[in-house]
């Protein structure tokens, strides 16, 4: 019986590892507060006054504070929200993910996201169901330190 167990145990272990794969990163919810949606400033690279017309998009910035109550950094954090126009219709059709705020260290810190709202959408806008969700381990490919950021990926003024 022992010789049979010695033969079967490694095969069972291998099958278990192949079927289960690597452990996945657990998703964590973070608290958001003081969330405000405002038009981009005129000096913001996302603001394009030359293209301000009924078609296209208008630049807006969603700002607030994110709180990581844990002791470890939460990585690859996404922000979700429903943004409604003055008539209660969704501004961003068929999507609630509004962007990524990257890695969040423990504690409270500000965040900002640029959004492209279809030009001509009647405001004021109502931001609802705002939440952030990140992971205990990276789930996306990481940019290298020497990679250049596009203007819209750099700090929001």
C-alpha cells in the first residue's frame, strides 16, 4: 500500500496544482469621500478650448479622497461611479468604471481622474455609487520607471 501511495501522491499533487493554478489576488474595497466632478482648468492639458463645439468631448476632473484602512498597499485600484446628467440619464453609457488611481498606501490621500464627457451633455452632473476597488497583488502589467507618461497621464492641475 505504501508503494502505491508513493506513486499516486505526486501525481495527485501535480494535478491539484495544475487545476488550481496560482493563487489569485483578492479584491479590496476602499472608502471614497468628498467626491466632486468639475470642468478641467484652462491650463490643464486635457482641456482643449480649440475643440470646444457641440461634437466631441469636454474635459472634467473627478476629485476626492481615498482611504485605505488596511496596513498594506492596495494596488491597481479602479474607481467606479454612475454619473448622471440633469435629466437623470447616464453620461457614460454602458460603463461605471471611470478610471484607475493606481496604488494606494495605507491612510487617506487625495485622488483625481480626468474624464471625457460628451460635449453638449446638459449639466449639472450627479455622481452616484462611487467606490474604489483594488487588489492585494498586481493584476496589470507594470510600466517601467523610465517610461514617459502621456500628458493626460501626468498630474492633474
